[in-house]
C-alpha cells in the first residue's frame, strides 16, 4: 500500500511540473553560437558568416565629419562562386532576408581608379538570393535602418601616397595575401580598399536632426598602424631605408573580425632608380588657398599647376603671390600632382626653409599645411632625386629672399651629394648652422685629405658662395671651397650673410 502511494505521489508531482511548463510564457531560446546578421548560402560554403563590426560613414557631404552608424555593420570574408542571402539571429528569433532591386554601381568619385560594388534591398522572408560570380575576398555591409546591403569584391589595397595597388597573389577561406613589390613609399600613409576613400550612397538618408538632408557614405579607408588598421585613423607611420624601395604585403586572417583581420608587413626591396620628376604637374589644393578673397576649396582642380625646371637631379617649382588664409574653420592646404590624389605633399613631407618658414605648421591629421595669420607668399619647392628630399622655401611676397642656402662638400654631413640646410633669420639675410666639420680619412685606395665646404642656394650650382682667397667670401659660378684639416675637425657654428656675402665660423668647445 505504501509503495502504491509513493508512485501515485510521484505521478502527481510530474503532472504538476508539466502543467507549470505549459503555462510558462518565456519564448524558446534558439541554440545558436553567434547572434546578429549573418551571410548564408552556397557562396559561404555552408557556413553562417556573422556581420557584426560597426561601420563608419560620413553622415554628410562634409568629409570632415565621420560617425559610426547605428544598425550598420560590415564583415570581410572569402566567398566562393554561388548564391547568398541573409539571416538575422537573436536569442529568441530568426529572420530570413531575401534580396530585391539589386544594382551594380561603378564609382569614380573619391577613388583613384574606377571600382564596382553591388547594392540591394533586404526583404523579410524573401526568397531571392544574390549571385557571387567569382570567388575572392569580399567586403559586405548591411544597414537595418534603410534595409539595404552592399557586396564589394576587394580587388586591391592602395597606399594613399603612391599610384600602384597591392593585388591578390593567393586566397582561400583560410586566408588571403595581397602584394605590391618595389613600392616607392617615403613616409606615412593611409590604406584604401579598391583605391577609394568611401562608397557614395547619397540617396540613403542618414537621419537624425543634424544631417537630415545628406546621404550616408560608408568609409573604406583606414589609418592607424601596420598591424592595427582603424577607420579614419591617423596616418600610418613608415620610414623606408633611404634610397630604397619597399615590398608591402597585406595579409587577411579570417580568425579576426573586420579590418582587424588585415595586417601589413614590409621588406626592403633594394635600391631604387632616381625618380624623374619632369612631368610632376604640382599645384595647391585646399580651402586655405584664396583667390580674389574666395576660398579655392577641396573640390576644384589644383591652383597654379606648374611643371619644374631641372638641373641635374634637382627639380624646382616656383610660385609668387599665393594667398593663404589662416586655419579659422579648419582651413588647410597641400600640394597635389595632376589634379589627383595619387601624390600629395603636406607639412610633414617637406623641410621648411625661408624667411617665413616659421609661419607654417601641421594643421590636420592628414598633415596639411596651416598658418596662424592670413598672408601672401612667394614659394619655391625643390626635390633632389638622388635622395627624394623635398624642401619648401617661403617668404612673404615682395619681402625677403626665399632662397634656401645650405652647406655642400665632403667636410659636411651630406657630403657632395646632399645640401646641409641652414636656418635663416627673420629677414632671410643671415643663415646659421651648427654641426660637425671633418677632414676626409684615408681608405684602402685613397689617402687622407682636407675636407671641403662651400655654400649654394636651392640645391643648385647656379648660386654659390665660396672662399675669395683673401679672408672673405664671394659669389661665384664655380666657388672655391674652404678647407678643414684633420687637426681642425670638430663642432662649428657657421653664420652666412647671403647678401654681403660674408661668412663667420666659430669652433665650439667640447
């Protein structure tokens, strides 16, 4: 009897438990390891690829404003030829999205070279799929607010300061490699996918109260660091071996999400042939350049485009009466080649000189030039193709000379191959340098000899100042050098008056 009573009680408890479960209103929990928007289909090789990295956009036609758009995500994945659609998974539901109104766009704006991408609408419970025609690495975006998706094949990565692009040399779902060999990259840069700064989508409103009238523009360019690319990051620092080219390798690691999966490695590619700058059509671009009291702006062709004069390996561009406005409202400028963005020069790309050089400073993360007070300038820009060193000499228009005087000779740090620049006073009449002067030591094939130095302007032999043989200095097209013996070698301060001309030299105590 007791045994039957025990089984009866157990049955009653079980029935009560079942009733309580049926009355529970909690939804069923979906067993999915990763929630969010997913790419599914034969193009993903049967895997669900999660798109959950926040996408940065320009929420207006002003390139200076950038924002992470709520509900807009991206992913970078290797896809095979096949079909894809989308699925959104939360803890309690799954929504399948088909697609509609797919269009392929070829964009030329904001890019060095034309590139294509596809865009379409997300359709809840839709059955239409998107066709991936060829396998490769793809950039995929979805936007919940506008119910839109983008699919773009990553054909290349472009370093912003050169024209060549890194293209894929190998790729699969396990990883991909893009290479550019023998690149002439001389300093900091940014990275652009398919040579573009952004994708233009002006017909999709950003929303909100601040920019209701402008469309979104997804960013596909990055700064930061070689192993840590970021949207709208600062210029990526890079210092090449002087006179050498560099190999750049872009590696995609699928174990890291989004742009974090792209890292860059570099290797020395050997010495380079001197660049021929004869066809470098350079001019000014930026909203700090003013013409007839009106800002020139960033959207125009470059102002005052000019080709250089050439003297051996020295190339020179000269401008007069250039009006530059102060940095009020973020006004800046830089030099640009061929009315395009494949080659630019900012403040950090040049050595400043001339009587007004102290007026200029780095005014933006992009390294643009800025000044504190609006003025009119004369400018001379030079580059020595032997070492690709750029120098910008500036003076107020009609004022002091903007000639850039430097030391040259085997007693100086630059030897006979590169000028050692001197620092001007306020009116550009006196130039000062402090450093070591030396004699030339013996080698296995040569005897020791006195070191030599003299002065020249703008890296050219056209204007020289040398020893007149009578204790003074003189202008000459083939100036005589001053000598430094082994006993005289040491640290000196030299002051050159380029008007008189005259020179004083003082040996500094140790």
